[in-house]
């Protein structure tokens, strides 16, 4: 059996679902929800690392270099729900192997960590269709709303938009994920 993957994400539900999906594909996973646990678990052999950009009070970007020092050969995939070109460039400069926006599938994680090509059974994995911009916008609005405890007025202020505009955008049913 290969060395396990290390999943570092403070969203326990996301990490658990991803770990199960990766387990079904033959990859054991260790879970960490904060920087201290992640660095402790990274002292053992790992086949790859999946790291969230925002870890509660910790910053995933700041963890890339210490993780790279502990695991010089392991690929590091940085995931984020707040993707931007600036953070992607910074992540790669610090030593991340790849950078992907959430949501992400287990197959996409494996492709990012170990390269495109074939899954364990041999046939090539189908290409992932990118999310539609309206779907990405709706998910971002939902995240900001959740960060503000469901307070539409506070979320609208954080987004720099009028409360009614935000309500209208949230009321629209998003396009299917894929």
C-alpha cells in the first residue's frame, strides 16, 4: 500500500467526503483541521498533500513552505473557495504543485496530485467540465452569506452590493454543477 494522503481542511464535512471518495479509489487519507496537526502528521511518509487556503485562524498559504520542507517529494495541491490569480501565483512560488478552486472532485484531486492519465482500472479519466461562472458566483454568494451567519444585509455590505440585489441573486436557482 502506498503512503497515505494528508487532507488539511477545517471543513470537516468536505474533508470527510473527499477522504471517503479517495479511499474508494485506493488512497488512504489522514485528516488535519489546523496547522499544528498538519505539521505533526506531515512528519511521516506521505504520497501527497491536499491543503485548504483558509484554515480557520491559520493560513494554508503559509503552510506550503513548512510542508514542502517536511515532504520535499510529495505533491501539494492547494484548494480554495476564494480562487484568484494572485494567490495561485503565490502558492506555486511557495512550493505548491497545483492550485484548484473548490468544489473539486476526487478524480480531479488525483489528476492534480499525480498527473492526468489513467485511473486504477486503466481507462483515461474524462475531462472535468469547468463550472459555469453563474454557478461559481452563486456558490461564492452562499459562502459569504454563511460567513455572516445568514445575515443578508451584512453579506451584501461585505460584497459591496445592495441588499435587494443580493436577495435577487440568491433567489435564482443556480445552474447544475456539471
